[in-house]
């Protein structure tokens, strides 16, 4: 009996301590005099995540509740207080004009246990500056042009795989994931994956573990993300050992093969090898010639897979789904493609692809409604007084930018739930403030890939 009473008291004490800790955290914005969205224990403002709502849906709901209140409000990612932006001019101030106060994202990095987490998206401050500088020449349209033949070749497999499926229904997400994994693994680490022909079951399984339901639970990801330092201390992992070892082995083996055989094919991996061996990329002027380490290039090669696969395959899948539901758009796009390939026997060159203006509009509208990067993050490295308010974003706190919510803001988009590529004609674009649309993020920390595919980069 005595033991039960002691156990009960200890449990009660722990629960009370946790509750008081949450309560103290939840009083943060009240004490600071910042308007905030009322949290509830224990999810803060993320009640229903995973079970009832998608992460992106919750952020849109918070935006709808917050936008009348202030251009920035407080809110809680579980227990972690964060600042939520509801004004596009403030987004510009944070991501562009005052970039030096918001260089980092505050992500989980544990280089010792998981070397693959030390990639460009996660690393911070001068280390990020150095790496971004090194990788910038990798993302030029000239470099992508030289990889176009690889992508074009793999798209033949996509056509065959599509033809094999039923004429009435095609499971596009699975198909596009396999295609994207084939493209990214070929260009980023020289692997002939051939997932479209079901040849590399292991890579397909690994991709599902990283991007699909089989992967880390949303709760764990939230924890890693809300408490990166504590997670590191507790030796938590973002990816399983299986995932980490798989990528380290595959990429290292391909690097070794290329070095031993003087294999200089034109792709991302080749450029990363040059950065490791010479500190610069052939034909690119660089004042900084410090070489990258093997671990550094392994993490960056993995990043291309991690940042490039799900974003691209989701966009392609939603784009195809919208075309299936909008026959008029599909017909118009088909006419454009047929007209531009009538003298080329169906071949589409890199240049022709960029001249397909309606295709570009369809992609942009898909990225507006189905933005894979539905929120952007920054962490304040110093206090930042928000102009026109009494609010100061405090050093060390995260700032959440709800990109998808801005893409549905009726002030900028008439009838925002309608799929309408004509919103992206040059005349319509000119009518909107530029910051009303930023699927690739904004400022010096935006998606490098953006420069290669968006009409906004012209
Ligand atoms: C439709 C496809 C894609 C979308 C919508 C997308 C979107 C984004 C977004 C929203 C960010 C954060 C930007 C910010 O915080 O301001 C980002 C960062 C990044 N993306 Fe992408 N991305 C796509 C494809 C790719 C691909 C294919 C690659 C590489 C091969 C890539 C590489 C990166 C990198 C390296 C960063 C981090 C930049 C930095 O922190 O300096 N992305 N992307």
C-alpha cells in the first residue's frame, strides 16, 4: 500500500510540474504585452495535428484568426512560443531587408550522431554563408542545362510506366515519387535507381521512410524542431540508422568509383567532388578556395535528395491532378505543347521548355494552391522591433511565415480556391504586390532551385 501511495505521489508531482511548466510558458506573450492566440495544453496552437488537421491547415486557421489582430502575433508550437507573421511587408523586412537579424532557421542538427543533418537548410551563421557561397555555382541554369539530357532520358521511362497503368486511373503520387527519386538520385549521387521499373526496392522503401507515413512520427519531428538543443542532448535522431547508413554508403561508393575511374559526368555529384578536391567548380570564378570535407559533401548530396524529391513530386502530382479536374486547362496546355513540338518530332529541348509560357503558368498556379513549403521559418539572432507596433521579436525566438495562407489571402487572390493559371499572365502578376506569392521562400536564404525554374526569376 505504502509503495502505491509513494508512486501515486511521484506521478502526481511530475504531472503537476509539467503542467506548471507549460502554464509558465503559455504566459510568455501576456507578460510581454504581445497579442497572441490562446494555446491549450499540451499542443499549444497545434490541437488536432495529424489526427484531425494537416500541419498546413492548422497554420491557415491560425492565420485567419490572427490577421485582424496585428501584423505579428504570438502563438505556441506545443510549448515553444513563436512569432506568427500576418503581413507581407513584414515578411519582406524579416527575410530581405533585415536578413542579418534573421539568418538562421533554428533547425535540428546533430553532426556527431547524424552527419547528414549538417546540410545547407539546417546549418547556421558563417558556416551557412560559406556553404551557400560554395554551392551557388551548382545552381545555375547552365549547370541544369548540362543535366537536362539525364532528366530527359529518365522521362522516357516515365512515359512507359504511365502507359503500363490503366487508361482510366493513374496513381500519380506514387508514379511521380518514383520518377523524382530516379532523377534526383541519378543527378545528386550518381545512382541508377530505376524505381520506375521497381528495380530498387530498398531506395523506394527508404524514400517512404523519409517522406511517408512509415517515417518518424509527427510528434517526434515537432519535438526535434521545437527543442533542437535538448533533442541533441538526448541523442535523438531525425533519421534511422538504416537511412543514414544507406545514403552514406551509396554516396561514398559513387564518389570513390568516380575518383578511381576519372568519371566526370555532368551532374551535382561531380560538382560536389570538385568542391572536395579543389575547393571550386571548373569554369567558376571563386575567391574562396577552401575545400569541402567528405562529410560536408555527403550532407549536401543528401540535401538535394531531401529538399528536392518530395517538393518536386508533390508539385507534379498536384499539377497533374488539377489538369485532370480542369479539362479546359489541360486542352490549352496540350495545344501549347503540340504547337511547340510540331517540328521536333515531339522532342522538347531545355530552351523550348522555358518558352512554354502556359506550362509555366500552370506550374505557378499549382505552387500557389499546393505550396510544398507551406511555411518558412527564421530565428531572431537579435531583438527586432517590429515597425509600427510596440512589439519586439526577442532574440532566440522563431518567426513563422505562413506562406500558403498568403497564397489564399482574398486581398490578393480573387476566388482563391479556384485553380486558374491565368492569374500568372504578366498583366495579372503586375497587379499584385510581389510578396503575395513566394513558394520558394524569399531573401538570401530562399530556395536556390527557384532561380532555375520560376518565371519570377527572369
Ligand atoms: C517544387 C520544388 C521546390 C520547392 C517548392 C522548394 C521550396 C523551398 C522553400 C520554401 C525553401 C525555404 C526558403 C526560405 O526559407 O526562404 C527551400 C529551401 C531550399 N531548397 Fe527548395 N524547393 C524545391 C525544390 C528544390 C530542389 C530540387 C532543390 C535541390 C536540388 C532544392 C534545394 C533547396 C535548398 C538548398 C534550400 C535551402 C537554402 C538555404 O537555406 O540557403 N529545392 N526550398
